[in-house]
C-alpha cells in the first residue's frame, strides 16, 4: 500500500507577482509550490520534513519514475532490476526506486531501515492520482495556472489510471 499527500509551506510562499499563466517549466518544477511531501509505503513513513520540497516537481518526477521503471519490454515478468532516483536539489538526499518483476522497492536516504515494497501498478496509479490531485488543488489556489500550456501538457501526459 502507498499513500501520498503534501502540504505547502508558509515559510516559502510563491512570489506575489507570479504570473501562473506564463510560468515556464523550470519555475513550475523548481521555484513554486514548496512544502513537504507525505509518503507512506508498506507501512514505512518516507515523508520529508524540510518545508522546501517543490511539491509539483515531486509529483511530476514520481510519474516520470513510474514510467521509467516500466521501460523493460518484459514488464512485470522481467527479472532485470530497473532503477531510478529522485534527488532533492537543495540537499544530497535521494529517494531510490528499484523494480524487479512487479514490485518496486523504495528507499529514502533520510530513513533508517529496509526499503518499502509496493506493486508497480499501484505506484503508477497512486503517482498519477497524486499529480492530478496536486494540479487540481494548485489550480484552485491560483486560477491562472489552469491556463498554462505546460500544465495542460502535464495533465494529458499523466492522466488518472
């Protein structure tokens, strides 16, 4: 089981002059919507508590990773380990993913203990749902964001499963 959530940080608000309609991909991924991500997988808490994680970037990257882990043509029948990492730009911490057969092990550098294990199909579904939920919330907070072409592309690239 995997559970994803987030909170935006009041310590790192978006600049008030931000034009969300024309914000470029770099700004959307790195500069805006900072906070923390809540990630529980296989009963382990892999959440961040730093306050500066770009939430939209995390959701976007998690969807990219789920797709990357599915690159082997044999899919869930493959014994070859597919790996990927999600790095946090303001620190050396990594969230590491390793898929073998239909299972993905998730290890957070900042958490002691064995990696969590989730089914790949569940990771993909939850990552896409999380991204769509984050986008819906952010568009509610910043109506101009819904008119941003990069957001349209993102929404169509990773629809709910």
